[in-house]
C-alpha cells in the first residue's frame, strides 16, 4: 500500500497539481507579490519584540525618562531658553528621536543576526519571499518598533513636559522616515555582522556619536564654524531638528533640505539592502 501510494503520487504531474485536479496536494500559487508571505513576515517581526515588551519597549522608555530627569535636575535651572524654547521642551524631542532611531536599528539588525547565530537563517531564505518582500517585512518591523517606542516615550514625557505640539503630521513623518532609514541600516548591519560585537561596533562608533553630536542636548548654533558645517550634513541632526520643530514650532536647520536628505538616504539604503539580499551576500555563502 505504501509503495502503491508513493507510485501514485509520483505519477501526478506538476500541471495536474497546479490545475487543481488534485486539490489536496496542489501547489499554492502566488501572484507577482506575495502579500500573505509579506504579512506573515511582518507579524513575525512585530511579535518578536512584543513578546519581550518589557525589554524592547519599556526599557528604552524608562532609560529616556532617566536622561530627561538627570538633565532636568542638573541643568534646567541653569540653562536659558534656546530659540525661545524652554530647555526641557528643547531637550525632550531630541531624546524621543534618539530612542526611536536606536530601537528601529536594533530591531532590524538583531532579527537577521540572531537568525545567523542560531543557525536558522534558512527560515528567511526558504519561504517564497523575494528580496523586496524580505526587505519590506524586516524594515517595517523596525519601523513599528521605533514608532511604538517613540509614542510610548512621548506619552510618558507628557506627564513631566508641557508639550505644545505644532504639527502631529510633521512629527509622524520624521518619526517614520527616521525609523525607516535606521531600519534599513540595521538590516545592512545584520547581514554584515557575524556576532553581536560587530553590531555593538556600529552602535557605539556610528549611531550613538552621530545622535549625540546632532544637537540633542544643545543648539548647534553654539558650535564653532567647522563643527557647525559638519553638523549640517549629519542626517541625525535633521531627524531631531524636524521632530523638534513638530513639537515646538522652532527649527535650527532647513526643513526642506533635511526632509529631502532623509528621503534620498532612505532610498539609497533601500537599494543597497535590495542588492545584498538579491545577491545573498553573507547569507547564502
């Protein structure tokens, strides 16, 4: 019986299976874009960080609140208003944006690196997902975590900071574009890294310095000439400056140039992700 059943199955042609003559063993067909697979990957990425929400969501919110408390106690009474904005109101948007970008990067980068370290990266490569679908699914997982952390931090800070929100739409745009860009960079970092030390190198020597030197804690107009000019090409400055404008109505740089720069960098990072995923660099080899 077992041999007969095996023989029967071997005689079924692929065309029979596809045509539906044998629906019980038919091959599922997808269109040009595997929406079901993409949605499944996205849900997997979201559930991966919501399952340990105390570590992935609450921890960065608490850390950011500690930064706010320390600077409030140490400097709030000593610092004058910056561009007519009270120091705490000036500081808070930068801290929120820092938490957004750090968590968007961490989510995308850790997703692939953990899979590589645990030896189950094949779970990304075997399903019928194109490089574009992998790119979107993983990046949007980072986007979602960044927005969750940003909204949670904003809500928690609202009890201590009197926000006068200038534009929710602008705030959402900068939070989303920053999360997308750092999600793409995190994806590239996760593909490149072979161990957690490699990701720590990116975080400690790229992400954190650029965030700290982007006007989070001070006005960039206080910088000397050369340092100020360098800041004008720091994408983190425009993320923070745009988000600060949305919450306070005051900006130190060109919002139009900053938005354009962030969009161009996001598209460039997306093309790089698409290329390395299509080549299977450090994933299939």
